[in-house]
C-alpha cells in the first residue's frame, strides 16, 4: 500500500457520513494552518493567509489568498455524500422476536451489494443543552446490523433477477430485544439521555475495511470512493500547493450531489457564490472586480467516472474506453450534463501535461443516458469555464467500490498543479496559462 492510498483509506474510514467528511477536512485544514470563518460573522481577510468555512456541517469551502491583489479563482469541487439508507424517525419495527430499522433510500444505489455485509450507523444528533441546541457527530462504530438475504431454497428465482422493494426488502435486522431503542443506543454513545436528542440525521454504512488487491496490487476497494477519492485528492492538493501570486485557490466539498444538489449546502445553492462575493468585498473590490475575476477563473468538477466493465464492455462507448490506473478521466456530454467543452478540455489537458499525469476521455454510449454532477449545476450560479473530471472506478454506487491503486496519486498531483496555475483571458476565448 503506497502512502497516498494509505492516507485515502484512513480518511475514508474516519468518514462514514458527510458530516464526518467535513469534520475530518476541518481538522486537516486547521492542522495545516487554515483559519476558520463563520458565515454568521463579518470576514476580515489578509493576503497570503489560508481560510475555510463550513455550511450545515456537511459542506466545506477552503481557500488560500494570493500574495498580491487577486485576479481570478482556481476552484476544484467534489462532494461529501454517497448513496445509502437514511434511518427514518421512530425507526424500530418489531415483528415477533426481531427488531428491524425502518429506512429510506438516499440517492440511486445498487441495492443487492448491501446484503449480508456488516453494517453500522453514522451521522449526527441534535442535542438540547442549557444554552440551546448543539450538533454532535454519531458513529456507532461496531458491526451493528445486517440485511440477510432470503435463502435460495425460499426464492428459487433469486439468480434470475429480483426487483427489490425498498420498504420491504431493505430493512436491516438490528436486535432480538423487544425493548431495543435506537435513540437510547445513540444517547449512550454520546453519554447523554435519550430525551436530550431532539433530532438526528443517521445513515447506514458498510463496515468492511479498505483493501488493496489484484495480482500486482493494482486495485483498491473501499466504501464511498465516489466521491471521497476526489475530495481527499483536492484537499491534499490545496494543502500541498504553493501560494499563487494572483489567484485565490479554492477547494469545495458540497453535500447532496447524490440527490440533485438542490439544498442550502449543495452545488445548486449560493454557497460558492456567497463566498466569492465575501472574498471580493473583504479585498475592497466592487461588482466589476468580481465579474472580471470570474472571467479569468476556472473550475474543475471532480466526481468519479465509470471504468470499462470487464464482463460488460458493451456498456461503454466504443472509442472512449476508460481504464483504472490510466490517469484522469475528462468527461464530455453533448447535452451539457458535463461542463467540459473543447476550450476547457484544451486548458485542462495542458495542466495535466505540466503535472506529467496521463488523462483519458469519457463519453456515454449515444443510446444510453448518463448522470449529471456538480459542474453544470454550480455553473448556473457562477458562470466559469471548467471541466468535469473523475477517476475511473467499478461498481459505482455500491457500498463497496473499486478503483485503481495509482489514480489517487495522479489526481493529487494534478490538483496541486491546478491550484498553482493562473489563467488569464487575453481576448475573447484566448487564454494564457501560467
């Protein structure tokens, strides 16, 4: 296991929910000398200093101010959430001697891989205190529940295809104690009483640890590679990057990408734009200054991509074949589900070349609809040139995903080089890359 993969695994295993992702990134940025800001207070920024701000405890935006007056923003965006099962309010369902948890789907996941795996619960609890309410992270951190499969003897058609019903088939078994209460278990973990908990956002997660595997150790498998592989690389790229003379370097991890981003902390919110406005105001700029800087800016939307499947290669485009361990995947879509165009592709590939990192291109089959991601959604609020990229992986939206051993290091190198680059619009669609 190389150092980068080890760092990725440690980060993911400490991040069983989007709230833990942001808490861990917050800790990394504080350790690296970044100063925490609050959206509820006025900002006073200094050139050459590092800052970050969070929203909802599940999105984070970190930035480094340039050494001189800022002229552009270099932005890399990813997301903190993954498809899972959210635990409903009043979740206990008691049938006979069994206690199950009532859940609902969060995002579009592969449901079959959730069966027969050790699962646990993580998220946050909202706790009342003498002074008001406080948010506490929750990770029950044990093999707590499981979704047992129906035996083949009771479902002879199981291997002929099965349509899962989320309300019937995806309810995990957690106890045989008729008095079991999840809120009491959470409260005991937090050393409070159940009555102190006034709200919660709790999710199931797969407990299996990350593994490096393959004849030449060329594969990695772990939960939540989509999209923590990109978020981790972007974060470390910003921390490792040298300060820019004129560009504000920005790392942002949004929440709720898997359910459309239409929340106050998602890519379809004002989080990014609000931050750009406040940076501009703190530097004494006016609206024209901000718009000029945006015109010289660039955004990388980093969200993992589909590798060609070894048993189903016909699912991929016939000429744009994407493989693990072969570098950054740059994504195109004629219907603008991705923000990449010929101009932004040319700009970004120059940065890849400067970082000595290989790249490849992804396009969906023309007869198969693909998904959208952060770039085009965020671009509706801040219109910036940019590309959609990712790292190649298999089993996307499974609770245990697979990617290449080399690719995290590739993206970390590209992220560092990207943050250190400066883009200048010299005329129309002509740019200088420094």
